[in-house]
């Protein structure tokens, strides 16, 4: 049962929307401790199989501290027995005209599960279904670890196909985690061998659950086989930006702060994780900057042409909505900001490094002018989750030819996607 609470905890964290704000935040120390302890265990298991894919890293940063969530969960649990919480939540959600987002459905299913308990198979099934519907693959490792642990403990739980291990039944959680890791290793190694690369990589760290790449068998044209949205999505990114444009009246205003440099090579790009505090205002609404990363050449094209590279600044607001600010980098003078980053960027896939005493301000990579092109798109890497707002700045920033060549990825740009009638806006 504790494990199932962990799943729900994580699901609720994923849902992100602070819809527990209206519940009283009381804490029951003993149970809170248990939940926290369990959460830590799941987190530790998760760490073993942690992939550092772009989206995963992004979403990790989005998760509010789990301890706080554990306390909130306690308050929620206390109120559950009567069923009023569920009724209230259903009432709130029934007013949503556009229908519930998959994350909210998952949150709702989680609350149903907490209210009705695990005895009712229909409730458990509904929760599983909601879980499968969400596109939060970034949570996959944790959810898989929890599902496998539940199955191993004899709980009635459907293990998602993505979570299937060769030894799904009858083993301890720890063993399943190990199996997960081994399988991922094997799959990754095989995939890399097929592409004739991956030689320099440490197999132990190379643990993407599902392998994808920018070329070959798991190249962009085949992402849809493993990640449905990449293939079937109707508002995928990147786009070729060309007129006619529709006019919008709002502006985007970044307020980025200096902080200790945290940089990694996740096997797909160089990424810089950003501490809480840097924001951007879009039409007055604040979004937190989570991380930024690079593509070579730029994924977006302007009038059919890419630039040498692009920086994607990834933001998320309180409602969990993502916004990406893209700054195109064209060949020219050396870029001092990039110089600092490239000095510390790991050449091969690695965990985050935090060089001592090195500070960086993401604002160093921005032009002065913030005029933009805007469209609704998606993550440009699997799972290609949609409803991501893109703002591509019209003003480009210089990067030297040597700096472009020093970027450890020769090609990490997803091809241009069909616009499907989506308008492109400009301010
Ligand atoms: Zn990107």
C-alpha cells in the first residue's frame, strides 16, 4: 500500500497544478515520515536507472520537493475517508469546459484511488488507465520502479508494457530495479553498436529506457514507433518560420539571474540546469527557467534556412505549461558566454557537473531585442509532448565557427514538422 501511495504521490507531483492548495496542510508526523522514507527509497531506485534525457531533466526540475508533497498528501489522506475531497475535486473539474488534461485525469484517478482504496479493481484500473494516458515519460523510471515493486509484492497492479522487465514477477523491488538497469544497458549498447558508435561511453551510465537518436534505426522518422505523440501529434515542433504572420500585442520579458554553473552532457545535447529564481514573463505571466540546451544546426528554420545553432531556454509556469525561448546562433565573432560553457561542458555523456566557483548568467546568451516569432509546438525530443509555446527571437546572436565545431554533437536537430494549418505569430 505504501508503494501505491508513492505512485500517487509521484502522479500528483507530475500533475503539478497545486490543486491541493485548498486542502488544509496538517501533518501527521509518523505517516509523513513513512511516506517520505518510501519516497526516498523510490527516488534511490530511480537514481540507479536515471537517464539524463532532455525532457527527463526538465521534468525533474519541475517537481516540487517531494517532502512538501508528502505533507500535503497527509492532509489530503486525512480528509479522504469521508469522500468529500473527491466530491469537491470532481465538482471543480466538472467546470473545466475543454476537458481535463491527462495529468489532471491522473491526479483525479489518484485521489479516487486514495478515497476508495485498492480493494476496488475498477478504481485501480482507472488509475492505471490514467497513468497510461499521460505522456509524462519523464516519470517512467519512477513509476516503473513502483509498479514492479507492487507487482513483486503481489499487489494487483498492471505493469505497463514500458515497465516490463524480463523478471517482472516474484522478485524484490531492488532486484527488479537492477533488471531494469541491465535491460536498458543491453538495449542501449545494442542500439549503439548497430550505429557503430557509443565506443567512448560508459555503459553503466548509458541507461536510457528507450533508445532514440538523430540518425539510423531510431532516428526522428522512427521516434513514433516508441513515442506515439512524435508520430501522430498534429502540433509538433520545430517549424519552418515563414509569413504571412499574425500579429500579437504581448511581449516576452526575461529576468534571468546569475547562479552556480550546473552543466551536463545528456547524450543528446549539452544542457545547463538553472537554479530557481530565473524567470520570463510572457504576456505578463511568469514562467520559471528550468534549463537551457543547444541544437546544431538550429532546429527552427527561418524562410527555409537553419542557423549554425540554437539555444532553447525551457520554462514552466505554475499551471505546468511549458514555454521555450529559442535564440538562433549565427556564425560570427566568438561568444564569451559560450566560451565559459564549452570550457566546462563534458565531452561525453555524463551526470551534471558543478565546477567550483563558476557562476553563469543565462542572460549572457540573449540579444537586446526581444522581438519574436511565436507558435504552438511540442518538445522536439521524445516523448514530443505537445502544448509547448515557442518564442523564437528575430535577433540572432554570434557564435564563432570554432565554437560551433567544438560542440560535441555534429547533428542534434529534429527535422522540420508539418504546420498543419498552425498560424505563426509575431509581436
Ligand atoms: Zn531543444
